[in-house]
C-alpha cells in the first residue's frame, strides 16, 4: 500500500510511520505493484550502472534490502540518497546507510557543491541539505 495526498503527491510513501511528520497528510491508500532493483536489473539483464538515486520517502531501508545484489556485485559508482525527517520516524541514520555501503565514501550535497562527511558525526545526521551521495572509494 502506498499512502498519498492528491494535493502533494511528491510526499507519497509506503511508510505509515512518516505520518508523524507535521507537514504530511497522506490520507489515501492504494495498492501498487513494486519490484526490487535487484529483480529489475536481473530481468532486464543490466550489468552496469554509474548512478542510482534513492528517493523513496522513508522506505530507504526496504529499498536497500531490495538492492543488495546490485550494491555488492555491480557496485554503482554513485548512490544518491535523500536523507530527511522520514529517517527520524523510521529509526534510521546516516550511519545505518553507510554501513550498508561499505567501500563508499559519504558526501553531502550543498548549494556550493558537495563536501565529504563522516556518517558517525552527529552534525552529519541533521536533515538540512538532505541529499547525500555515496561515492565508491575506487572512483577517480
């Protein structure tokens, strides 16, 4: 089930917990089909990818679970993740995501470009400028 508001479809989420975020009002639920990235890549015989963007409004843990094969075998050069209030209500942190991506360095996208961050630093886990890029360590 996906939860959404027709006036704010960009806030749709599979997660009910994110309803605790003040600005969300996803009152409508509908059933949708989903497929993991692992199965999509396998079905379409995709063997290489440079960038994966994960923007699933609080469903990142499940997205990571469905991408384990890609992250361990294909190893995209860049994995972009939106990190925001959703993680607060889903009990995830930047540390959690960095542990899922061993062999990647963490960068935060900021208005002037990007800056390397230490996921264990509490200041890196603040939801301002909330897009992070995990860069495969061997990428030039």
